[in-house]
């Protein structure tokens, strides 16, 4: 209900403020509004779905107001000012158009790296480009969650002096263990990772620090604003995004549009706008890329007893509680301040529809080798997020007319290292450089793709490409092959293994499996979902349309429930989907959209791809601080 | 007429708080902070008064550490005309000190109306508004659920939520009003306003410049969590219940 939408640090930008460009909406008549030498731009905005029913109401204004725009003309830079906008959702409220040279959707590692790099190049070459970063979370870092063992390779390139600038990267990895777990035992295996020189961090804290660095160089960051739609011109070129503005209930909608010449989508794994882009422009088909595969990670940060805490200690496990056919494993990292990050990652191509990733995680914490560490501790935060596992084979062509896709939205996570932060940052930097060249030197964004292929991201991902697909044959063949890859082949095999079925098609029908009995939470080591959700500081303004859409509202009761026993009621780590008895003694799907952690698991795993995750009102969602 | 609104930067209402391990207070580092919800309502009311034409200017003030500036920028983004930040250092400031500072500011700014939230959600004191009114010897309308200003007669009619129901008071201006939940729904700051607010100048003052001495007269000794609820016990008969109430709980 109450919300403030301001990022934490005052911007030191010296760019003169533009007068916002106002235009009321009519569905048919355009408004010529500025004296721009460049050809007028007509923006064709996509038809909204019926969640914004306001456009059917008669418009509240009877006449047009003249629109005035004062362009900021810098010599040498062609500023293309929006001069005609054609409305789509005529109706109540003005639509304000804000202009920037570059708009980045998502203030995560990729988005902020792109912004910082762009501004660094501007400062070096004395150019002036306006950069705006939109973030759907209530503040920067609120939606950032990751293991995280950080490889500082990209940060060394971006901000070489990070050690002296107060970066929250203080705990170097001190030990690196790898265990195979059975129900009661643990077997130490040689660690497949090489974490020397890496740090155990909280990515949420790192991103917050990066945001202060970005604002120091003049980037404008706006948390609490969710970009919900992409705007096109008549040539199908992306020219803007529209945000879901807040404070409007289900019956009215006020939106703001951001016009700019380059848009970078940095929404993280399975970004809603990025997925639309990839589908609309067939970006995977363009490079014969495979579908993306995903995993769901569920994480808690604990504060443990003093004597048990070993800063920098890194542990990964495989095996129990997952079976031989389910890929996944756990992580346990010791941060500073007696805090540890503990989590379980399960690949979403699991077969058993009765699998409940949240309960598997709670079960895992009871293992005799893990439980003693947690006894006497308290949970500080909880969260969950999906991550990419497709690697090299699934990278789409990351450029579209008008912008590019960076970070996990494209999918650069290095699966055998289980690290995606450094590649996300590097991709952001490459896109920032390409955007600079596009806007100042007249190049095109294709340079981003070309530079991507020449960079260490490509090299690393290519070398890592066969690890994950090998696991489609089972745990033991996968491990054997991984060992061979790591020590013998090192990615030089002339073949590239392909992924199995897409995650949503991999679910077997329920009759082939038996329900799994999970133990009740004990309230000390394991907890129930509402308790965990409380710890994620999740909140959404309740008076808004549900942001989870069913493409066909009959599918849950006709397909999901009878055939697959309603898997969404199990894989969702926030208990958003519940089948409750209705008045006809049947079960009906009830969507508690307010609990949503924005993990996107439902968008990925729903067997008929019937659930569409769209972005809710900005400022809602989880409130991670140390995840 | 000028309206002055006092706002406070507190832990966001949606955050799960926890007590610091040394029990000296609540953990506030790495925790999301925002404007006190009641202060947002106060600011909204001031903005509505200005929009109705009864006031010319809305000034937002905040007492606290340097980060208060963020809260004041939110206030500017919502529509306040000016903001004043009183930098009292990092230590938490108690209501009496805030009241003294507000009194000094009122004597500088000379507003016709001072609006505050009824209480802050971090300490739940519900004292500052009343103390300021006492120090200034101004009439006060606390727990306001409706405010109507009469510009010519310089009178504010305030409906207060009290235990017994609603009490209507008529206050001669200048007056102090503290706002309750049902007064209004605060507006959201739109992006262009947030952008503009980022570059507005916020006046900075220290308590020394206002001739106010901040002497803490209260010391927080310990902060602990409430005791955890014990599990309930299911009894099998009325006799057993009476036995337990008599011998174990000792309340009969």
C-alpha cells in the first residue's frame, strides 16, 4: 500500500532535465508534436490484454493538449525525438514519454555492468549519452538471489580498483569440498571446481554497491518500475518500453513509456520481455540454438553459531535427496558475520510430478552431515529463483532491431562452474560498448554479437558445453563423463551433446509415479512455506490484477490435475498455486499471486505451457538484502 | 499559508525485523528503509490542502542521519515544494528532541499548520506531535481521520478517532495535526517527479544552528524478542482442564 520508489543515492548527473513529453491517447488520431528534422516516428503499441480494462472506458479528456518537447541538441549526436505517437489503450490517464539514449530493463549484474561501461566510455570520449535503468524490485538488489561464489574476472575489467572502493567482496574461498550424499552418509569426492581466487559473496549486496557506482558515473536508476511491454515503430524496430505504473487498481491504468534508441533487456533468467523477444524474432532458430533448460534454486541464509563458522568454506553435494535420474545438488557457502548460504538446485527436467523442490530442500537440511551445522542457528532470509542450464547450445541470437538481450536473459551461465555472474557482467559490458559505438559512431548492435563470440564468455561456455547434457543418461554416466571432460577432453571433443526434451515436456504423467511422503517441518531446521515466505519479505499490492495468466483457464482442471496431479502446487516455492475444494466437491486452482517470488518456475515447468508469468506492479515481489 | 510536514525514515513496514545479537536494538543495517506510512498520509494531506487552495507551500522536514535525504526526496517526488534536513547524526533521536527541533524550525519557517504522522512504526511512541504542540502552545488535533480547513476563518475542523468513537474538534490555526490511517490514501510518486526531485536542493541544518541541544534523557538498556509461543496442550476432559488450571497454570 505504501511505497517509495527512489534509489538510494543521489545522482550526480549533469545532464539537463528534459521536459517530459505528454500525449493523451486516442486510438486513431496521431499528434504531431515536435519540430524534429528526423522523420516522424509512429509508435505502434501492442494491443493490451484485457487485464487493463481501462482502455474500454471512454477517455476522460475531450480534446488534445498541445504537446511540447524541448529536445536537447548536442552537436554531433543525432537525437531522434518522438514526434508522433499513436495510442493503443486510449482511455483514462496520460501517457508520459520519457526519452533516453539507452534504456536498460533490470538492475542486476548484467544491466548495471552495461550502464557503467557505457558511461565510462562516454567519460573517456567526452560524449554524453543518457542511460536509464528500470528495476521492478522495490530497491536495487531486492530481486537478486544467487549462491554465490564470485569469479571477479569481469569486475576486474569493469572496475579494476574494486578492492579499494568498498566492494562487498571480502571473503575469499578458503576451502572447496564436494560430497556425494546418501541418506545417512557422505562420501568426499575430488572437487571438480577450481575456486582459487574467487570470493563468497552476497550478490544482492554486490549489486547494491554496483548501483552506487553506476549513479556516481551518471546512470539514472529507477527501482519500483516494471517494464511490462515493448514498444515498436512501424518497421518493427524496438523503440521503447512501457512501464506498469503503480497506484492504479484493476479498473484504471496509467503508464509511462520510455523511448530510446537502444534497449537492453537484462531481466535475468526467463525474463518476461526477453522471452517475448526471442519468440517474436525467432532468435534461437536464427543460430540453430536449442531450447533453454533450467533449474530451480531454493536458498536460505542462516546465521550459525560462532564455533561452526568457517568464512570462505565452500561445499557442494550431489546425490541424496535427489534420485539418480534427477539432476541437481546443493551448495553451502560460509560468508562473513557468521552467515552461511545454503541451498538446493534441482534441474527442472525432473520426471516425477510429485517432486516438491521446497520439501526436498527441507529434507536435505536434515542430513547428518549438514544438520549439526545448522543446529542453534536462525534463518535470516529465504528465496528461490530459476537459473539457466542450457549453456552454449541454448544461446539465442542476442540482438534484435533496436537493442539486445544480455545476462541470464540470454543465458550465459557456466554450468560446470555453476557461475553466471561473471559472464552476465561481461555480456553487459560488451553490450554497453556496442551501444556506445551504435549511438556515437554509427555502428550497429550486431557488434555486440560479434564481440560476444570473440570473448572469453564464448570460449568458456564452449569448453563447458557437454557437461550438463551428459546427465540426461543418469547420474553415474553423467559423473563419469564429467570426470572425463574435466581431466581428459576439456571440451575438445568434436561433438556437441544435445539437450533432452524441454523441461515442461519432461514431466511424466502422475500414474507412473507414487506420491512422495515428506516429513513435517520441525520448526528448527526445516520450516513450512508460510514461515519461509515471511522471511523473503515478499509483498505485492493486493489490489492489482493477478500477474500470473492462464492462457486457457480450463487447462488446470482438465489437464494439470488429472494427468499430472497438479505439479504447480508442488514446484512453486511460494505456494502460489493451490488446488482447493470448490462447491461441487471438485478441486479448483486458486492462484495466490501475492506470494510470488518472481522465480519463473511456473512459466518454465507447466506441462502445457499454460501459465504465463507477466510482470506485476513495480515495487512488489521479494525483498532480498543478503541473498 | 505554509504547511509543514515532518517525516521520518524508518524500517520499511514489509521487512521482517530481528533483534541484534547483542540485544542493543533492532538490526537496521542492510535493511530496507522508507518513509513512515503515517508520515506519507500526513504529506498526502498537506498536498491535498495545497491543491484545494488553502495553502501556498508544502515544506517537508526530517530529523535524522544523512540518509534521511532519500526520504525527503520521496517527499519532493510526491509533490512537496521544499525540503529541510536536520542532521542529528547517526544516533536515534528521541521524540522530545525532535519536538524541540520542530519547534525551532516552526519559529523559522512560520507555517500555519504542522502535520505529522501519529506515530512512527519503529518506536510506536505517539509523542512527537503532542510534545510539539505543547512546546509551541498550539492547539492539537491528533489521530485525525478527517481534516477540513476554513481559509477565511483560519480554523481547522478535525475529526479524531478516539476510543469511544469519533470526536470533532475545531482548532484555530496555527495548529498541530497528527494523522491516522483512515485519513487518506497516499499518492505514488510518478517517474518524472522522481527525476525532478533528484536535482532539487534540500536545505541542511544542524540542531546547533537551531539552538537546540540534543540531550538524550532515555537510554535503551535492552531489546529482546517476545517469548516464543509455547505449543498448546489438548486436554481430554473437563476435570483434567480444571486440574491443569489449578495446579500448573495456577490461575484458579
